[in-house]
């Protein structure tokens, strides 16, 4: 029997919700590429419930305990005295979400002598030292596609919010004002703008498709080129690298995974090559942008706005400069954990567990690391290595709380 250690974000400050704004969520059984949404044998939750927090338990407790497994759920994940670090020593399986990541560094992996499987209940396994997982033969799996569309919707929202200066305008209403000139002195239409994505995988392509009706000029760069018919249908301009793309775009969105090839990609040099007054939207991973370079660019006017929901580390320290820099539209890491997305990644986590316990191969598209090498989706989109360095700083949030 296995010990399953699950790290989830805290319950709402007002307690676990007794009811929801809506009675149901739409049933979706296929993703846009034709693959099926998660298909476990059953689920023990009502889709639309809050599953990603500690009391939600991803709806897994009954399934795991009926199977005789031990199930430990905690939000206390950072620092050497955290529940996560103590429970990790004899855990067989770790489940974590990118929104509140349980960083599995090389040091932690070395202490976790029994660890066989690290599941990301979501997408993006950069909180795991993939090189250490490769070296120790640990399988890393995520629920590919589960929240890609959730994020794509968020990206479009953030592009519009920045370009149209929505957040300051909303704040004028709340403050009791009617300051139209203050609202519009930084407001534009996106119509006619050049919008580009770094990464045109599941999220990036969905963003491009959603932006086409806005009559913008669309650009992308990616390690692999999209099929010619997709480029033609969307009127895409392909760029061999981010350098070439950022020079011509008014809006840039980042939709590539964090790995050694993308860490700090948006530094002073690359941001300096963007058009003055460009907007940057990064819902991929905070570490893809250089924290201080973003602040400098907003202060100088090189960037007109920066938005996203990803930070490094997470939770972001209370004095993280992205909380207070000018012209930003930051949220905590929420885009991929809508109630709609939670239903899919909770079911996907259960599907991975069911297959693992049954000794069946996991779905190929869920694999990031398996058999001592990058595999499945990981072999396609990641490079081997470690992107967790500096994650111990996440403990500062707890100390300052
Ligand atoms: P995909 O794997 O479908 O797409 C990622 C794309 O990025 C792939 O096409 C990949 O190339 C491309 N890519 C990798 N490295 C580079 C590079 N150096 N330059 C340009 N493109 C590159 O993943 P998703 O679209 O579903 O998700 C993307 C990322 O978004 C995740 O890894 C995660 O970090 C983040 N995410 C954030 C969420 C949130 O809540 N904010 C939720 C879900 C995901 P190829 O495969 O062609 O080699």
C-alpha cells in the first residue's frame, strides 16, 4: 500500500464554500486536438466543486482509503520544518499543483527514498528538479491539456485588460470618480496590433485562435513549426526565435514551459529589443522573465504593461516588486485553477493513480519523465535540467504572514 502526500493551497479565508455561484459546469469530453479529457473509472466529487484546496482534497480521499492507501494532505510546504518536508521521507507518491507548488528540489528528492511518482495536478512540472527525477528513476506526470484552454481565456482577458487600461478604470469607479481622461490616457484598441506568442503549443495555439476575430496580425515562435494549413487559416507569421518576434510585436504572450532553455528569457536584452510601449503577458512561469528587468522596463516606459499570474517563487514574498510595480495586471496563480479546470485535473490525477496502482502504463501524453529520461509531453516541450533553484525563498511568505 502506498503513502500519497498531497500539497494543496489553503481553503478560502472565509471557510470551505457551502454553495457555489453556479449549479453546474459544462461537460467537456474532448480537447481541441481530439484527445479525450481524463477518464478514471469513477470520481467521488461533483464537477464544479472547489477541489484544489486542502478541504477539497482533489476528491481523492475515499478512492485512496478504500484502496488501503495512506493519504496526507497539507498546504504547509516550505522550509525544513514544513509538514511536506517531514512527510516526504517515506512518501511513495507526491501530488502537487503549480499554483501552490511543493518544490521537489534535488535535496528533497535525496531525502525521499521511497518516492516513485510525482504527479502535477495541472500542467507545468518545473517545480520538480527534472534532472534529479531522471537520475533517481522517478516518474513525473502531469494532466496534459487539463487547463490549457482555461489559461488561453485568461491570456486574452489580460491582453485586453492591459491594452484597454481596464484595471485603473475599474478602480476609478470603486473610488467614486468619473475620471474619463485619467482612464483613457493609456487606453488603446488591439485591432490592427501585432500580437505574438512565444510557444504555440496547446495554450499558445488556443490564444492565437481566440485572437483571430479581433483583426490583429498574429505571430509565433516555437521549437516546432505548426502545420502549413494552421498557419494559413490563422494568417500566422512564423519567427525562428523570440528575438525576431519581439521586434515586430505590440503585444507578446509567453506560452512555453519553464526549462533551462527558457529561464530568464525575457531579460534586459530581450525586453530592450521589444517596441517601446509593448505589452508583455506571461501566464507560463514567472522565472521565464527576469524579475527586476520587468520592473525596470515598466518604470522606463519600455513596457507599457505587464500582466500574468505566475511568479517565482510561489507564493511570492510579500515585498515582491511585481506587487507594486507600475502598470501591471498581476493576479496570484489562478488562471489554470478555475472550478472548471479543477474538475478535469482532479479526474486526471485519479486516472494517473488508478493506472499506476494497476501497473498499467500512464497515458503517453501525461508523461514528463519516465524510465530515467524525458518522455511523452516532456520529451517534446522540455529540456532536461533543474529550474527549481531559489525556490527556498518561498518560505519567506510564511515567515512574514
Ligand atoms: P504545450 O507543451 O502544449 O506547449 C508548450 C509549447 O512551448 C510547445 O509547443 C513547445 O515546443 C514550446 N516551447 C518550448 N520551449 C520553447 C522555446 N524555447 N521557445 C519557443 N517555444 C518553446 O503546453 P501548454 O501550452 O499546455 O502549456 C504551456 C505552459 O504554460 C506550461 O508548461 C506551464 O508552464 C504553463 N501553464 C500555466 C498555467 C497557469 O495556470 N498559469 C496552467 C497551465 C500551463 P514544442 O513542443 O513544439 O517542442
